[in-house]
């Protein structure tokens, strides 16, 4: 199992969510960016990676339980 911390940040496509994600990545966490707008998520992901951080951008509507459960299962599977 990986020792790297994984942080899920909702609303990560802009504003406070993007700032929190950027800070967590700068502190060494692998950040999973969650929001509905994939294009904006990809921009934040690119900024994090350009600064040397690690991030994954996943489009997800956190108000939809099935969507959220699917994303959590995907993250768990990829980071065993």
C-alpha cells in the first residue's frame, strides 16, 4: 500500500477549492480534484503538476450518491 497521502477536494475547479487543492499538493499529498466541470478541473490539475505536485481530475456531482460512490471506488482501486 502506498504511503503517500491522498486528499479528495470537492469544488476544486475554482476559488477556495482550487486553492486548498494546490496547497495540499504543495505539502506532498496526491490530490483528487472533484467538481462537475472537467475542463476547469484539468486546468487546476495542470497547474498543480507544473508546480511539481500530483493530482487526478475527476468529474463528479457530489450531490449524486451513485456518482460519488463510483469516484470513491475508483480512487480506492487506483491507490491500493
